[in-house]
């Protein structure tokens, strides 16, 4: 597992689900698996600070063929727009919001 790409979902029942790529959690969220559970938190690893989990809904995302994520989503998350913009030209990436990301992988 690459430490720059982890994702975690915590349900209101305190069930914790961990994933190694944002693609997997989007598929999980949009499936019927959580039909009886409410999502309390969705956290994602900050690409620039791999030891830090940030709220997925508030993160800033880049998508690029140059981002080698575990399940080939080609997506990296960042805590701030400022840091995301620093990586954008180097990675030749497109910016995405959480909503755009969910719709793309749905």
C-alpha cells in the first residue's frame, strides 16, 4: 500500500472501513452496502503529507496519468488549494472537487 493514497470511512455506528485508493471508497459509498448506516466521516490521506488524514469532502483533488495510485484512479488529495496548485503543473493534472470525483467514478 502506498501511504500517499489511503482512504477511511467511519460510519455513525463506528464501523471503520479502510481503502487503498479513492476509487474504491467511491464505489463502496455508491453501492448498497451502507444502506442501513450513516456515514459519520470520510477521510483521505493528504498526498503532500502522507501521515495526515483530511476530510474527503473538503479536500482538493488532482487527476493525472502521472499519479500512480494503487487502484489506478490517478487521483491525489490535498488539504489546501494552495498546495494542490503547486503540484498541478508538475503532474500535468486536472483539478476536481469531491462531488466531481464521486460522479466520475460512480
